[in-house]
């Protein structure tokens, strides 16, 4: 029986034209899911986060199979339980995003956390 894994981070890759790729990562090289949105589409971005927190996790797959080639040259930020220098430099909300990630995905594998703070988080 395979042990359920929980997400370790969300990678956010932005392109100059406003397209954004969100990746729910199991580790650096594997992803549970990915979804495209636009930098200005807060409703869609919030819906993606809510779905990821509330839906059962898929078995992680190679990250490259979730990542369209157009995003290879994008700028990527990572939200996780650990603080990152890039996130802190990008947003004044870096620490609260870290806390919100833990509230959403820090629950035991197979149980839903609270998606709302992360889903509504300012950029």
C-alpha cells in the first residue's frame, strides 16, 4: 500500500504576457497537479487553490509532464512551509503566505485543511 504524500510547495511561474502556471508539488521533480491562469484572474486562481486543498490528491507524476514548454523561461516563485528569500523580496506578504500554505496543506495526508486564507491571499 502506497503512503499518501502531501504537497510540499506551490510553484508559481509567471510569463511576461500575464499567463501564470501554478504547480502543486510533491517534491522538486514531481507534481500532483498544475493549472494555468492569468495574473489578473483572482477568481480562477482562488478556485484552483480551493480545489487542490479540498480534492483528493492524485498520485504525483513527473513535473515535466505538467509543465508546458512555454513556461521554461518564466519567473518562478515558490510558496511552501519554509520561507524563501525570493518570495520575501517579491511580496510583503511572504511570511503570511508561508503560514497560509501550512494552514491549507499542513493537515495529515488525505484530510483537507483550510484553503481560504491562501485562496484569498494578496499578491
